[in-house]
C-alpha cells in the first residue's frame, strides 16, 4: 500500500520539471497546480499543439480562453465541441481577428469535459481603460486585483517600453501609459475569469493566453498571487528562437518562429 502511494506521489511530483528553466514540450505532462497558465505566440501552430498536449495531461475541470468573451464561451456545447466547423461558426471565430481556428480546436477537445470560460472584454472597455485607467473600467473589485495601486516606476517604464516595441516604435510615447492600463485590465479580467472557474468547478484550471499575460512578474500570475494567494499557479511561456535566454515564467519552451510577414513593414 505504501509502495503504491509512493509511486502515485512520484508520478505527480517526480515528473514535474524544476521551476525557472527552459523545458521541452514533453515536460508539460508533469505540470500539476490549481491553475496552469499556458502562454503562446498567437499565430504559432507549435504553441497550440503544446497547449493541447498540456491540457490533455492536466485534464482540467475548466479552461479559460483569452480569445473568448463569456458569451462566446457559453456557445460551446457537447454537440458542437468535437466538430471544428460547427464550433468555429458558433463562436463567430472568423470575425474575431484571431488566427486560424484549426490551431485552437484541438485544445477544446483535449479535455472534452472541461467547462469553457471566456475572459475577453468588449473593445470599448479596453479603449476606456486607455483613456480612464484600468480601475475605472474594472469595477468594484479593482483593489483586490491590484488595479488601484500605481505601478513601481521601474516597472511602469519597462512596461511602457515593451508596449512601444510591440507597436513597432511607431506610436506616440504619450499613449504608452494608457496601453499599459489596457494590458493591466486584460490581466485582471483573465484572473477574474480564472477565479470564477475555480469557484464553480473546483479546478484545476488551464488558462490559454498570450505569453505576455503569462508573465510571472506582472501578468496574470502576479494578479492571482494578490487576489487569491492560496492558489498554486504554474506559468508556462512559449517564445520563439532569438528570445532572451532568461524568461519571466516558471517554465518556458523555445520554438522555431512561425513564418509571417514583417508586422512592422506597414510603418516604414
């Protein structure tokens, strides 16, 4: 009996990779926590394949998608979940602006019994956050999710620089504080949806999102640490070759870049 228990514990713990290191996709099967955040570069097919692999191994009670609104998530049913074309139509995916649904559909089917939650916000809410700040848009729980506190100056500067680089250094610097507020709002919305999923299903919860939101230092993990410090959270980032050797995640996977046009070409 003790040997069987030891083997069970080892299968759960011994397979888990060490924190703070690059891992192989195969190591994803050892991840266990209340919340496992799975980052991506949105148009990289390999990243979505890895997410589906991790979700299948975790067998979460819930999956939270950055890409879906709560209304879209409610459109996922047992009847359409396995039919890629039917689910794509039910979600209105083609009008959403996200990459090819064929990359995302295997994540939905990797844990067919998991409840699906959406964390996307209306575009007007995001635009309001740029103008008015994240706390004003988020509502009554803004303090719990850290939105009423100003960022430390060094973090504010780093985040503004990151937003400027993400926009090809082509936007006015005066807009960057508002862009940071929009990002904080999205992080908080993802954390709020994750906590709802935990409360309603008991977890574990998988979160599908861009790697920027998966950052341990200031993304969704940091918001969850403030709003629900009792939860165990693992943040996995996926980046493409050429990225810095050290990354702000518990674990990270480095893949080849996906072929894509130069996103900054239009600004030249």
